[in-house]
C-alpha cells in the first residue's frame, strides 16, 4: 500500500464532496436561509484549503496501479472523511448542538441507514435537511463509485486500480464488472440510478408533493435509506398513491442494479431468471400477505386492501433497509410485528442500494442447510449448491458463512456495548441491528415513533462505527485493523 497515493486520492474526494455541497448551499440560498448557507460556505472553504494544500504537497505523486490494500484503505477513509466534513454544516447552522450527533446523522446519511437523533425535523433549515437527504442518495450507489466515474473529469487516474476501489465499496459476496472498463461500469450504474431517481420524482410530483419534498423523498427511496423532511416520515403525506409509488421504488432499490443493466441491454429473460431476485420478491410478497391477512382478521384495518397497503410498505421498507414508515407498526399484533423484525436480518439483494446480510447469502445458507440434512441421510452423496444456473464454489460458501457469523457477532457485541447506556435491552438490540444493517427504524424506543435522541453522545459513535461496518460489509473495514495489512 502506498500511503502518499491514498492521501492524494483522499484530497481529491474531499474536493469532490466540497463541490457536491454547493447544491445544498444553493437550496439554502433559495429559501433565504442565510445561516445555513454560510455554514455550507465555511465548510466548503475549509475543505478546499485543506485538500488544496495536500495536493500541492503531493503534486509529484502519481496515482496509478492501486492495489487491493489501497482499495480497502481509500474506501474506508473516504467515507470517514466525507462524514467528518459533511457534519460540520449541521453544527455551524445551529440545528445540531453537538458534533457527535451531527457526525452520527451524516454517517447515517452516507451509509443509507436513515437513523436520526433529531426530535424536531420540521424545525431545521431546509438546506440542512436537503443535504441530509442528499447524503442518502450519494451513499446509495456509493460515493467512491461516483468518484471513479468522474475521475477523468478531475484529471486523475488510477489505472487498473479502479476495480479495487469499486470492489472494496460494492456490496454482496460477488464483485464484478458489467463492462470491460471499470469506469464505464461506474457510469452505467450511476446512469441507471439517476434515471430511476428522475422517474420517481416525476411520479411523486403527480402525487401532490412539491419539488423539494419529491426530490428529498426520492433521494432516500432510491438509495434504500430513509431520511425524510417530515417528522412522521412518509405517513405525513397521508396518501395511498404516494405509499404505492414509494413501495415500488423501494423494491427497485432493493434489487441488484446489474440486472437493470442486463435488462436495458436486451437480456431481459436473463435478468428475470435471476435466483436472488425471485427469492427477494417471494420473501417480500409472502411476508406482506401474511401480515396483511392477520391485520385484516384482527380488525387492525377494515379491509384486505388497506391492510396490504400498510403491510407491503413496511415489509418492503425493512427488507430493503430503507426505514420509511407510514404508521407505528409496533401497535400491530405480535405476529405481524415479528414478520417485520425477521426482515431486519435479511436485507436487500447483492449489488443493490440496500444493506443487511443480503438475500443471496440467506438463499445460500438455506440451501447449505438442505444439503447438510441430505448428506446426513446419504453420507456418500455429493451435493452442489446452485444459485440459478451457477454452482456456488466451496470458497464462496465459506466466505458467506464467515460473513454471516461475524455479522451476528458484531450485532451482539454492539448490543453489549450499548447496554452500558442503561437503556432497556430491547432498544439496545434494535439500535445495534438497525445500525449494522443500515435499516434506520427498529423496535423498542428506536421504533417508528422514536429515534436515537435517547442515547448518550458517546454511544452515537458506537452506532456510527456499526453503520460504517454494515455499509462496507464489515471486512473492508476490519481488514485495516489486522497486523498483516500494514506489513510490507
């Protein structure tokens, strides 16, 4: 690993984030929010000064042929740096009283967690709330993926190392390229992402939302994130039409974006045959239907269509790790609540904007369990695990099993640390899993009617670290703490 190359790249991404921050600055100016606009202006100035000075000092350092270690280092620290500077306007504007809370909020944004410690969302500056939602959108497809796509525009090159940068940030057990060139892949993914964003915004405008509301809701929906400019989340709009639109686009965000690329390039049948996609929709539909049936039979809702509207929304919201809410599902019957809780441990598809363990890993473990049972009955038989037409190799199965194990261990350790706050165990368990899974809403005191304002400031740093671990799939971050990583 070449530290100077990485520091220079980090300076570039710092300038990149500063340029993006001009957008909420203009939003603040548009709404006459002088204090918010000044806070963005000061932050941009600080970022440009620091990054500009760094680039001058390292102007002779060439960024080329980055290795896998460089990818792990750069991706991890680019997210930390983006969050560190991204939190400054929240404090300078006065909307946040502490940097710890602001850091937590922006880490929640970039990692598409959507968890908040704000108690009066509508009381904040519109520019600050726009930036908060914009971090959702940037983190959904990945700030490094966008950075790689725009590298030529800023005069930087990483040679063959661009694949290592994208690979360290992309989610799922299989890393790959859609096109021979990594930069073309990055541009294709962001092109699809932007296209869906524009489409959802148009649909929401037809639903009666103004442009500000439509854009910010889109930012969080298509990123499977969950920040909203309303304290009551999507429920504030009280519209069945909006609920349906958001549900559809949450499911779009929870599917593998490479399948959309296949579909748009004429391989629609291949995309529809994808095993993980079928499992994803099967889990969502069955979970929604079971919850809707109980909600109807218990009289929680007057008819099956209304019950399915709310059940489908919340099952999709938690399965895709978006974290939107239209009602307090903790008031539902226990079985329906449990369906939502189970979704927290599944997540979206690999290569999606969603977090969690991923459907493909769950599918693999289910099939591995079936094979193990068969081998107990027929010890001499040889069984292969297939995902669609592809055979899953043993090393991939071991990697998936290891990930799921460390995921559960991290959740339990996070819960253990959070219990030191003195808050009830249910809320601590929920806070840990929704941070690690990048879900945003959970149960207990961090359910749809609550948030993280109940936690002391020190514990917000713990949750922030869990969010980063979850978004970068744990090993990308943990590898930096290994002794072998720093050996030559």
